[in-house]
C-alpha cells in the first residue's frame, strides 16, 4: 500500500489487524485465555516493570482487545486506547487517573441519565465532586472552574436530547483552566464527529452502542489524544509523580504522548479490574467494520422520521439537530455535516401519560434501555433512564415528563414512519 493515509472506511475494516501469524486466519481470532506464557524470567520481569510491551494477563491486556484498541484510536485520531468492560467503567478509570479525594470536575448538565447518577452519587464515595454547567452557556463552564477543578466532561451529542455541544468553545475554557477536556462520543461515533480534531484531550465511548452497533455486546473504550501536558501545576500526580508500584517510573516522562492510556491500563484497569471479554471485543470489532455504512443509514432514517414527527398533530415539538428549524442545526452543520446522529427526542401534547402510552403501542420499535442498535428503539426517559431525577432535573437534562426518546435503526424508513403513525393515531 502507498504512503497515503487510509480513509475512514478502510481504517474501520483494517486498522490494528493483520492475518494471524500462526494460522493465517484473516479475521482477528478470539484469544480466549486468561494468561500468556513468558519467554523466560527476564522477559517476565521486563513486562511487569513496564520495560517492554507484551501480554501478561487478560485483565490487563489481550491480543483481541489490542486490535480493537488500535482500531478505535485510529478512527478517533488518538495516540492509544484502552478497552474496558462498559462505558461506565471507562468513566471510572479515566477519572481515577485525574482526581484525588476532594477534587472536582465540571460536567455538562445534558448527559445520559446513568452518567448523571454515577457522577452525582457513586463518585461521592471516592471523594470526587461534580459541578454542573449548562452546555448551552459556555460561560457557565468558566464560572464553575475552581482551584480544585481537574477536568471538564461533555457529550458530543447529548443523550437523550440529541443536542450538539460546542466542543471547540468548551475546549478553550479547559485550556484556560489548565485541565483536560473529556468528550463522550458515543452517540456521534468518529464517523460523524472526531472530538480530538476540535480540542478534546480524552475521548470515551460506550462500545455497546453505535461502534458495536448490534445490541449484543457490552464494552467501553478510552482514547488518549496525546495532547495534554500532565506535568501542569502538579495537578496530576498519578502521571507526573514517581509510581512506587513501578520502581519510581514517572509515566509522563516514560511514555510521552500516550502516557494517559498507559496510566489507565496499569493503574486503573490493573487494580479496578473492569476487563473487557475477548469475545465481546471480537463482536465489537466485527460491528465496527460496517460503522460508516450503518451510521449514514441511521442518520438518513432519523432525519426522515424527525421530519414526519415535526408535522404530526399529536407532537408538540421535535428536538433533532438535523432539522433546519432546530436550535442546534448550525452546530450540527459545523461538527457533524454528514448527519446529526440517530438519537433524538420529541414531546407529546398529552404529556407523561401520552409518552407511556405511545411506547406500549409501537410494534416495530423495541421498548428497551439502549441506543445504537441496528433495530429502532424507543423509551420514555422520565419513567425509566432518568426516573431517579426530580422533575426539574429531568427537564434540564432534556428528559421532561412529556419526552420520548428514539434511537433510529437501519430498517426501511417507510416502515418506521408507518409504525409511529399507527401508534400516534391510537
């Protein structure tokens, strides 16, 4: 192959993978093993001392997972990646490297309900404190910065509302504060948005969603952009200070622009243990091969369904950035010109009861708590994914009582519209 940089679709199929050197197998094998044999005692010592790269134990790394990591890093334009058991696990491992007890991170208020719950409640037991900001008001992030701030966290396309976040503007705030910008890119996937190109320092995904794409495997991933100086002001001792468990190595000095990914592996995954199954890695790799084809179909279908709903008498409003009338349409044109994603919400004139009723009447849409499947999905967030929030918090996060969330699949759009039409008519 020439020296030209491969295109996105080529990377989605080939990045990180080679024919198996032993068997010649073209598809990446599932290395379903717990452990790996060392060449000799010196080889084992060098692996454990971070003096050489290689396989030790599947909790820390696995050849199948390594192909997945290299592929997603290539698609996102990062220097390295680490695959873990779920998107939630990715968030825990990332923040463990950045925060000490008593530290703070700023998060956009429009987030997946599970993330809001994790940040608000679960992280309290670690002594990590979240400060909320409004993604529609960039100045609110700047006002939230304190001497204890260690990171800013946003979603590129917010779940459930489907709103587009101004990544570059918030990146400017993060740079001024001297902290990394973390972007959850789950709903966009790198096919639509590459946050690193717009100033993100760390990207996370729930691989369970669009990257895997088939609703069959849990997974999460962390991508290191290699852009942040971890020696900044002594804020990040996990990376800048000598690590006693590795004979005094300073990870930033030793590993340079992929030091954060190494820290997540050898300080986070090693000790917290949320390892991704090699079988799930294999399934997600297979899904990624068709990511460009699926995402374009997802987006085309979503726009058609949103246009139908916008004209229906039972619908009060549609929140889809791909509509010319939507408040986020200009941001969608800037950040996601190929499509505004496949997840969006709409509000029913009948309120909470109408939302609950609608999901029970749909036949082709599956009523379940997931997004990013080949199948079209529906949920009423206020009674499910965001039910732990009070009404005010639900509304602020884009999941008010009258809101229904759709994740549009790759079926024929005419069939999806017909299903919605019969359910709304009923």
